């Protein structure tokens, strides 16, 4: 047993998406086994992940040798080589990995992965395109749709909220949103409550139904 401890993740495919994911997991304290067929990529990540290995993930024996079958979570970040993505997911499902995440580059690719039984299929380019559309369009400084129809929006505090307790603004009744947190100057974020009084220049996090939260972010 190598690094297949409870909080470790195997990332297969260390292209732009896979390597960013693997490095972010490392930064947040998760052990990562990275796998790619490309020797240059493996070299460039050597020492920056817990373990990086050159291997062809479509080969069951190779994955067994790396003890990938002992991981609870595996991410397949192979996108453009759809055949390699599908074969790898099939091998991992055969090994009985409890949770497999896989990246899809287009809808039919994703559908096949879902039909195979991959637990979490993600569409990074599609998701990012949708997200940026909301940023380009409006006044939101950042935007996350938590589920279809419910969003978290970062925006400048509008005039209607300034200088009085949030509890006295009638915000929920009038706009159907909640201010979850605020940030002043270069301070850290603080949780907002009914006694919070916002000032001009504050940045806020608004949560609520997508249309309400986005509409609120348009206020000045
Ligand atoms: P991105 O767009 O995130 O860069 P790509 O799909 O272009 O994603 O890259 C996926 C990575 O997966 C590449 O680095 C490629 O070498 C790797 N890869 C492709 N096939 C295999 C395989 N059979 N085994 C291991 N790694 C693979």
C-alpha cells in the first residue's frame, strides 16, 4: 500500500485541467498520485505531487501495480483522447473504485461515461463558459450557480443597503436574497448578520434564487 490513504486522490491525465486539479489538491493538504503517459509532463510535476508516475491508464495491470485499486477517489482528467478516457473509466469501474470523477469534452462523451456508470461526470469547458457568460453580462464580480436556479454572487454593496443594519433593510422581503458575507477594504471576509452595517465600497456575497441574486447585483 503506497499513498492510498483515506484522504488521497489519484489523478489520471495531467494536462492543463488535471495538473491544475492535482496541484490544488496538494495545496489543500490532500495526497495525490498523478499518472500520465507523457514523460515530459511527469517530469515537470515531479516533486510537486506526492507521487507522479508515467503509465498508460488503459492497462489494468499498470493501475494495479500503482495500487490505484486501493484509492477511494480517482479523477480521470483525460479529455481529448476519448477512447483513452472511456477505456480508463471502464478499467477503474472494473477495479471497483467507489467514486470516479471524469472530465468530458463534449455531451456525447459525457453521456457514454454516464452510461458506463462513472459516478461524477464534469464538463469543465462548458461549465466555465456558462459561468463567464454571467460575469460578462452583469455587475457580478464572481458567480457560482450552486444548483440550477440557486446562486451565490459577489458584487459591490448597492446604495439601498448602506448605513443601516441589514436587519432593517427588508432585503429578504423586497429582493428575495440574503447577504451572507462582506469584505471592507483589504480586510478578510466576515459573515454578515442582522446587525451588520455596510459602507460604500464594501464587497458582498449575495445568495438566493439565480434571477433574484443576479438582479440584485445590478443595483447601484
Ligand atoms: P487538457 O485539455 O486538460 O490539457 P487533455 O485531454 O488534452 O486535457 O490532456 C489529457 C492528458 O491525459 C494528457 O496529458 C495525456 O498525455 C494524458 N493521457 C492521454 N491518454 C492517456 C493514457 N492512456 N494514460 C495516461 N494518461 C493519458
